[in-house]
């Protein structure tokens, strides 16, 4: 009888523990009692290239899971248009704003204006001068991106090569990559930069292809060994020019990744040797998580860096089936995954919004 009683008590305790474990985490009042859905504006100072599409998709998908309404705006590198989008979002009283690729001299003032209006802000690859209370500045680890991509070029050519650099000034990640590049150049005097080109426009790929084509006409075979692209939209244009001009002896090294990049890297005879990147969908999703935590009153950091991973052409070529950005996690450990800024109450919202 004693054994039966003890067993029943144990069973009761087990059931109580299980019930307790299954109790949903309470959603913070600022979100649970919010009138209507949380509204977040994602404003990016680039065009609708594949990388941007992935970034936006990550933000939208994360927002949908939480029951948030995500609105997206792309300004194609037009700073005036970008500022108009931000001012409109402020006047429309969005709950949160995510800024991407905002530049000096206007970015800091815009962010402060949004914060002063009571809007929660997270930014990615944006020029912010000094720390603004409540704002998280996120960025890719640009030194690592440069070291892994340009460093592979240096290694492949044993420290001696004539190169073309695809780069544009004025964007924070570009400036950080340039600084890391300059350091590596000093360490490798056998690498000679012949030309540096790049511009942000509504047709980055086409414009870059034309510019690279003109350079190829200037330098005959044997004069250029490699091209280093600081952005995959530049690299896509360079790839097009190399193929069209029959100059695939020139090897291509790039930063950032997209489904189009992966396809080009796997084409027969492709000169595209490596891409180094962070999953753009993860970047978009993580910034939405940060905004959610800010609205909820959770503590968030002033800065956050996304770690880069190298994607070698040889690894892609060894895969028997199709490869896309979403499936890279099967061959690149940790790709597209992080539990950073996932609060316990996220699961409660996700269950509610399935």
C-alpha cells in the first residue's frame, strides 16, 4: 500500500512538472496589450538584388512568426529617397524601424529622430557616429569577410598577382573592408591593384559588367590574374563580363552570397573561386528579433557582429544535387543558424500565429 501511495505521489509530481514545463512563457505587456499588430518598417538603401531579396525575406518571415506586420522599402542607393522613406515611417508612427546601408552624414540624425519619436531602432551596416541609447548597430564581421576572400586570392596566387578591385566608397561595410584590404596589401607587396571600380545604381550588375568589359579591353590576356569583389552584385557583373569576353582565365573572389552566385560558381569552367558571407536571411531575421526585444523592454546590446563563413567553389562542385542559400547549412556548419535574441515568449507568439 505504501509503495502504491508513493507511486501515485510520484506520478502526480511528474504530471505537475510536465504541466509546468508546458506552460507558455508570458508575453510582455507592451506586446500582449498592443493595439493591433506590431508594425516594423525595413528600409534598405540598395536595390532588389538577390542578396537584398533574401535579407527582406528573413525579416518578413521572422515577423510573420511573431504576428508582426513588416513593411519593406528599397531606395536603390538614392540617399534622398532613403531619407524620405525613414521620415515617412517616423510620421506614420511605426513601432520599430530597421535601417540598412544608411550613410553619413545623415544616418545618425535620422536614427536619433526616430528614437526621439519613441520608435525602436536597429540598424545594419549603417554609419552611426557614437552610441545612441536603445539602438543596436549590427554588422557583418567585415575584417573576417575580407581576410577569408582576399586572403584566399593571396594564397592561390602565392602572394603575387595583378588584380582588379570592385569597390565603392561611402558605405560603412565597404569602408571597413577597404581598411582590412589595405592592411593585407601592405603584408603582401606582390599583389598589385591595377584598377578599382564600382558604383551603386539601379542596375549594379549591368553597369559593373560594362566597366569590367572596358578594363578587359585595356589589359590583354596575362596582364590580369584575379578580380576581388567586395559585394556580390559587383561580382555578378564581373562574371558576366569575363564570360562574354572569353576571359575566364581571370579568377573571381567575392563577398556576400545569393542563389544566383551559387549557380554561377557551379557552372562548367566558372572562374568564381570563393564567396565569403553571412546568410542574408539570418541578418534580416535577427534584426526583427532585436526590435521585438526592444519593444518588449528586454535588454539589447549596443552592437552585434555576424560571423562570416567561406563557401569554396570546390565544396559546391562536390555536391551531387542542387545547392541554394537555404541548403548551405547541410555543408557549412552553423550556416543560417543562431538562437541569439530568441526570448522564451517568442514560442508563445509563434504558437498563437501558426
